């Protein structure tokens, strides 16, 4: 529902994304404006729907980027082993040792990223968990009989990895990717809350919270609406991730 709402936002939004109503600035929720209006008279519901397009895009695309990098590094380290495994895992450990949010905020302060660059930054700093779980799976799978048989008949390493090992780690990577979507949305929201993420007039849930922080006591609806959507999205991603990672129940007779 969240994804559908973001995709069809121009159709279902009650007002245009940049429509101003200066006569109804900071209006409380009403029939005309379900979530109220902001300091420029813009409809908050409309901005939440259009902000969903930005926040969900950052969360989804950065998670896919993180999954791609993590699968490549983890599968290479797990299958090749030896010094390559040591090198890649020490790189992973080094990245894990660096706090992610301060690193992103420092990078954003230097380059002032737009949405595409923000996706790249979040994606390139979130692959480590995926790499470690994929490496562990590949190390376990490479000793299986079907993998040994493929190597015995002369299958090249790349074919063994692509044909026999990577399909088996898809469930693990899917769980990590789903959870990374929620983390990406939270990171974008946090960075935008501090003024270092998506910049106005482009709406995102994070910069809506940033703009509402000075009036939370007098106009709480400006913060409650994007906050609830962030909460619902992250909760949904976590629930889906848990469901994907849960082993299937054995068939009953």
C-alpha cells in the first residue's frame, strides 16, 4: 500500500505538490486538509504522499545497491578463500568500525548530495552485514556434494559461483535487503532532519520533520504525519524481513 501510494501520488493527492494557500497557513487537520497545512499553506497529506516517493526510492535503491556490493564481496571471499578472503573481510571489519551516520553526515556536509548521490552514499556504506552473511553461506555451501561434483567435471569457478552458489544465497540476501530498506529510510530521515539530506522544496519525510521541529508544541500534526509514515514503513520492512527469514513449516500429513 505504501509503494502503491507513492507511485500513484500525482493521481490520488488532493492538491498539487507545490500548491500554496497562504490564507490557510498552519491550519489544523480538517475536511479540506486531512493532515493540516504547513507554514506556506501546503497540504501536508499531499507532501507526505510525494515525500514517500523520495524516501521509499532512497530506501529501496540504496538497499539494492548495498545487496549487490555485499553479495559480490561476500561470495568472492567465501568461495575463493585464502588471502582474498582475509583482505575482503578486513575491509569489511574496517567499514563496520566506522559509525555509519557520522560518516554519511560528514560526506553530505562536504558534497551536499541530491537524491541520486544520497542513494549512492547510503548504498555504499551499508553492504557489510550482507557481505558477512553471504560469505558464511558460501563457505558452508562450497563443501556440498553438488558443488564438488561441478568442480570435479571441470566447471570454471565463475560458473560454479553463478550457477550453483549464488541462487542458494538469494533467501539470505533477500532478508538482508528487506531490512536494509528500513535502515535506509531511517538514515535519510535522520540526515534530512539535521538539514543534510534531501533539500527543500523537494519533499521527503525527513525534511518534513526537520521543518516541523520548531513548531512541534503548537502544530504537532506537521511532525506526526511524516513520523507515522516512517514508523509504519520501517515496521513493515522489519516484519517482511522476519517473515522471509523464518524457516518454512514442514508439511503436515
